[in-house]
C-alpha cells in the first residue's frame, strides 16, 4: 500500500514513516496541508493518514476539499482532540475512521488495512485472489496455506497486484508502490519482477495478465468445466 501521511509533529512523523515502512507500506510524509493537497493531486494513494492541526491548510479544510471533489480515498484522521463533538464533526466531513493520540502502531496498521479492504468493496474482504492470500500477520503470500518463496521486491509487487486483483496496475503505479522516491527505477525493472513472479505462480491457479495500454492484472485462472 502507498500511504500519504500528513502530520506536522516531526518526531511522530519520522517515527510513523519508519515504522510503517518496516511493515511493508510505502509512506510519503508531508508536514503542511498545502503540501498534502499537492501530493494528492500528483500521486495515486491507497489511504490518507491525516492530522487535523496542520499548518498552511488545516485537516478539516483538506478533508472537505477531498470529498467535494468526490475523491473516495480512505481517510484515517489522527488528532489529540478526542472529544465526541470532534469525532462526530470529522466523520460527518467525510473521514472514514478516527484515531486519538496517543495510539498503538498495531492499531493504526489494522485500521488502515480495514479501510483499504472496505474501499475495495465487499467482494474483496481480504487481500486475496483465488487460492492466493496475503497473511498480514506473517507478511507472507500463501497459496492454499503454503507460503511462496519470494524476494522482498517480488513480495511487494505481488502485494500491490493482490490489493487490486482484477484491476490493472500500470508500471508507474507499481513503481510508486514498491520503490522509494530516491531510487532511479526504470520500467524494465517492473518487467523483470513480473517475469519472475509469473514463474513463481505457475501451477498456483493464479496468473499475471498483461493488458496493452493498461498494465498488469492478477487474475484467477478459469477452471475447465466438467
């Protein structure tokens, strides 16, 4: 998952970025509401973690703009103001969930995963495609209960495809989710990783299909009829 973190408390922002990246998430951190708005306009994110007390442009204003544009991006609000009125007003403005500071990292990760799952729709209750499932506890991809032997990069690409199973992901979208901004990555690197994954997925009942002009799609292999 690629997450935008909008948090102006630098110690918290640095810690959250490191911790979430160690959990396998891609995190872009900004400390100003105007920077958050620019990032949302420029990149494709899976969720926004939003502090309400941002300088430049407050979290309330940013959230209102996001929903006025009919952007369905899942938004998890972080705030130190844990009052009933604050929670109600923030949810009414379009937030999907609310977490008061201080909080446990494990709870934040669980809430983010649940938000992205819900955004995928009820037909995708977990990160899965056919017999392939991502185990959030072990951080492994398993096929019928058996973990696949994958390199960290292969795992990251397969997770991105699993999260959007049945939908195309372009090479640039994969690069945005798998590689950090300070890496100079060519689209050919994605081709190499997909080639390796296709070999890993042989005889699993799942394959990666290429759709010209759209990208790669993870699909369950249709089983022959009787």
